[in-house]
């Protein structure tokens, strides 16, 4: 072999792919991603329901009484699925040792998490109301979903880092 072909082979071997798939990332523990997604989805359901129950328990009962099981399971499935998907990306780009960077990544992927749920609400608004209201809901709701998602994602990333540190101290 001549020197130029050896140099070419060495440079090809050292090249790193520009974009790697999250599903192929060996550093992401699927059980950890599933557990975080389940924890985050549960928090996103329980905390708002507890707050509304504390403020207006009768109103909450009326709203939940009109919600049928299929719609509830469907909305929860969209919430859990979007949370699982975004948590995989969050874990692929997070380093729990760097708290500030983890919180920034949590904010970014938290902002993305609420958009599929908002899309369900917009589709429901299209069916029930007029297209103008659905478009307004999409624009205003989209901005609100991104902002609220970023804040919630930041808070949950901070909780994740704290829980990770506690688990590492008590672990083997």
C-alpha cells in the first residue's frame, strides 16, 4: 500500500458522522428515558389537577365529569408520547454534571413537548368551532405552549439533576 491510500483510509476512519440517530446512541439507557418520560408526564397531569382542585374543586369535577375515557386516554397518550420522544433527545444532549447546560437543554426540549398536545386541541377546536378561532388558538397557544414548556422543562431538568445526584449518592 502506498502512503496516500493509507492516509486516505485513516482520515475516513477518523471521520465522525455529522448527525447520529438518538435511537442508535448507546449512551441513552432506554429504561431511564422511559422512567423520566413517565415521571414527567405524571407530574404534568398531577400538578395542574391538584392546583385546580385546590382552587375550584367543583369546577374540576364538572370538567372531568364531561371528559370521556377515550378522549382522556388519547390526550394522555399524546402527552406521554411527546414527553418520551423529547426526553430521548434531552438525554442525548444533556450532561447531568453541568447543571446550567442541562437546564438549557431541558428548556429547549420542554418547549417542544407541549406542541403535539396543542395540535390536538387545535384539531378539536377546528371540529367544534370556526377556523378563525382555531388559527388564533394555534398562534397564541403555540407561543404560550413554547414558553410554558420551556419553563416547565427547565424546572423538570433541575429536578432530574437533583434526583440523579441523590440516586448516585445512594447507589452502589
